[in-house]
């Protein structure tokens, strides 16, 4: 098992990475704390032996976990069960579950501790780390949320054995993002499909943990991790969440990259079946982008990537960006 201790404003977050570690780690936690698991039905059924006798709240799967109605149901259920401030919440699931649980933990009785146990590739390498949580309003992504760090993150790659291929590929979109921004050697391994899964997870975890510790509140360096997400979130909404998060940000990265790397990026994304057919118009996308939280007074921050491992954050007006995109045939 590899352990990272990542400093944040209000303390240290411990990240444990390994294979078949979750049972033992949950047992250790339950010695000192009362635990309450938040998960969805698929995971609860697949991992009934892991949950065993820990109290559990089951929520709907995918983006439905991030509805206000689900949030309200969880809070009411916790009140009914008289959950007090000593209880530690366990987010057992993908990014939807950790986004919901983080917000519940931060808001219930002004704050409970929580632990992320990510079960998708995407949440293991990205969503479980950095403390961002979020709820959606109707079909608008992540309009409510805070930055609130988990006490611990337990990353067990054995969960990925049951993960459907489409969901695995969705996580590969975030891995491709990290490789493109920071690590040429990793990008080559992903392109040639020669990466070791545990090494890939640990490398991405290190990168996400370092960047989100250095810029916890997303004011400068961390913004680069939004590469692909401005357009991606809009595509998720427009598709009514029929696109996976990875598919949406894959298209988003192609829109936002604006450099000679675009054909190389397109090739590797296609290799992982991350570019399904879609046909939204530029107008539809831009009109929704204006309500995205990353827009500050008609400006958008984009990550320009002239070569692998190099990037520059550029503030641009939406109009300038629209003119640039008009020359591209992206779909
Ligand atoms: N907070 C952040 O920093 C951050 C970063 C990236 C993404 N996100 C959010 O994460 C969400 C996407 O998360 P996701 O891609 O992990 O998907 P998800 O949580 O929506 O899960 C996708 C599906 O996979 C199933 N599943 C999960 N683990 C499984 C396993 N081990 N075996 C079999 N099935 C399993 C779930 O039941 C669900 O049906 C989006 O809402 C996105 O906005 C948040």
C-alpha cells in the first residue's frame, strides 16, 4: 500500500492506495468511529460483503445522486436515524456519490467528517481528491457546492474489476487530461495501451493531490484541471446526462485545446471510445456556457497546451473564443 499525506488549510488528508485494502481499512476506522455509508444500489449489491454490518443509506445512481431531492432525502434519513456529529460518513462509489456525500458532510449540523472510498477509475484518480463537492440544479451541472476535505481517501483498485468498460473508459478521459498536461511518458503508455493500471492510478492521484493542495480554493493553478470541463459540463447537461462524464470532457478537451496537438488528442480519445456521435450546435453550447460558474464577466479561462507537459492559462472573451471555434470542424 502507498500512502500520501497531503496538507490542506484545515489539516492533513491521508490518501491510501492499494489493492484489496478496503476491508481492512474500514475495519480500522470502525474501531474508533461510528460509520455511515452512502452508496448506490449497484455498489451495495456488488459489495455487500464490504459493507457488511455498517449502517447504509442507498441513493439513486449517477447524476440523480446529485439532485436536491436526493440531498434532502439523505439529510432527512440522517435526522431520523439521529446521526450525531461523531459519525463519520463513508462515500462508497463513483464521483456522483462523493460529490453528494461531501456536500452532505459539510452541511449536516455544520459539518461531519467523511472518508472517500472511490469505486470508479474516474473517482479514484480525480473526483475523490481535492475536496470539491457538488449538486446539480435541474440539468445544470454543479451549481451548488463547497470545497470541504475528506479526512481520508481509500483507493482500492480491486473495485475496478466489476466496473463496466464504458465507465472505465470514462475515467481514462481524466487520465488522458493529466498525461497531456503533465506527463509525456504516461501519454505514450496510454496511447500504446501499455500502462500498468496501479501505476497510472497512483501517478494521477499524486498530480491531483499536489495541485489541489497547492491551490485548494481553485484560484490559480488548479484551474488548469478544468481543461475540457467548461464545454464538457454543458455537453453533459445538453445530453441530459446520457454522455458519461469522460465522454463529455473528451469532447470538451477537443473544443478547448486549440493547438497542433488536437489530432493527437482526437486519436487517443477515439482509442478509448470517448467520442460518441453528438450534434449540438455552437449556439446551443455557448448560450449555456454563459451560466457556467467558470465564466467571470463574459471571460472564460482556457488552458492552452502548445506541447505535452506545457500549458498556459489564458483568459479570453467568449466572443474571441467563438471566432476561433468557427474555423474548426470539430464534431
Ligand atoms: N468533485 C470533483 O472534483 C469531481 C471531479 C470529476 C468528476 N466529478 C463528478 O463525478 C461524477 C461522475 O462520477 P463517475 O464517473 O465516478 O460515475 P458515477 O459515480 O456516476 O458512477 C457511474 C456508474 O458506475 C457504477 N459503479 C461505480 N463503481 C462501480 C464498480 N466498482 N463496479 C460496477 N459499477 C460501478 C455506479 O453504480 C453508476 O451506475 C460527475 O457528476 C462529475 O461531475 C467530480
